[in-house]
């Protein structure tokens, strides 16, 4: 006999499953992108995004199970068929910006649910803040790299 203290509506469970899948998909894609980046700092930042996506997806998967749903399995999510190979940092950042926009939209959609219990709302909020922080760090790294390149050009 199973006991669920909180049972979420099917709509909320589906939204959380969708977010979980988006995070695992992002993890796979970030790992694929990082494998082709030569800049050590940028590769590290992208791998941190992958790790954060994985952590958040696992937390959501556990929540889904706790709420009486069937969590999605990570191994069903693959990086897209076409290899993500970018020619410069601007293309990498554009890819990350697109992913950021998709994730923020899904997180905010869940947070707008009126029947979201407070514990889950807090988890979704801190994950959203963590995602925003990770993308901000990536943007700052890019700004710093651009500044370094600009200074080198001035010296040359």
C-alpha cells in the first residue's frame, strides 16, 4: 500500500515531467557541445550547465515519484541527431541562449500554477534561480573573454 502525502494534479505532473525531460535533453546536448570546445574555461562552464541540468532533473524525477507519478527515465533522452559543432563562441552562446529561453519559459509556466504546493514551488524557484545564475556566469565568462581578445588586439 502506497501513501502519498501530496498528490499533484495530472497537469502539474505532466509539466514537471516535461521540464525534467528538457533538463536531461539539455544535459546531453551540453555534454556534446563541450566535447568539441577547445577553450578550457568555456568547456568547464558548459559542463557545469550539464551537471546542473542533471542534478535538477534528478530532483524533479524524485518529486514526480513522491507525488504519485511515474518519473521519466534519463536514458530515453538523447542529444539531437545532428552533432552540435560550433565554429565560434558566439554560436555556442546563441545555442545556450536558446536553451535558456526554453527552460525559463517552462519553469515560469510551472510557477504560475495555482495548485502547486509550497515545497515544490520552493524547489522550482531555487532551480530557476540556479539556472539563471549558471547562464549569467556563462555570459560573464564570454564578456571577459571578449575583453581579453580586445586587449590583445590593441597591444598587437
